[in-house]
C-alpha cells in the first residue's frame, strides 16, 4: 500500500497569523504554490489557499481603476482569511485515507504533520491524480492516444 509520504510535497511554505495578504500574494506569485500553511511556534494552525486570497482581495488590485481602498485589502492579515483546524494526516497514512478525505470534504489540500503537529509536507488532489495517472499508464501514451483520436486515427 502506498503511503502519503511517498507522494507528498516536502517543500512547504509557511506564514504566520499576522503576515499581510500582500506577503501571501507575493509568495503565491513567486512560488507557484496554491496553499500556504499557517504556523505558530512551528505547529500547524491553518491553511490559506490562493482562492481564499482571491476572495479577500479587491478585484481591482493592479488595474488602472485601483483605489486606495482596493490597496487597503492587501493590509489584511492571514488570520482573517485562513481556514482553521485543517484536516491532516501523518506521513505513514495510506494514500487511500487521503483520497477519502478529498472525497468526503470540500478541501483541495491535506497538510501532513508529525507527532508534534508540525508540518512536514502537503498533499493536494493534483498529487493524487498524478500518482493515479502513473499507475494507470504512462501520461505520454494517453496523450498520444488522445491526439490520435482527435486526428481520427
């Protein structure tokens, strides 16, 4: 049975309760990640997703009609928009447990924590799909078959 630690992303990016949304926006833009883990004293407290950020910021940020009020949304703090008490797993959990969490809850990531509730990784639904695609066959061959079908071959 495959374990969560076999597919989790070990490079996690963390922020604190009082970090600004401007900091979060910069991290998302530079890292390409979709989730940041919120920690205090190295223990997991919550998660901020790129969707949480989009909902919290003015849609006029970085546009020609941006106002001071729009810019002010960047000063809000992580604790104001984060999801608290995220569902977590330990590294030795079976991947099937992660799949069940994704199927049973409206979440897009699962923080992986150690015995002291410190984040050691993160699993997204994309990670699950990637492993599933590998187990079902090479993504290259699937693309080739799809391309051939499109061309009518």
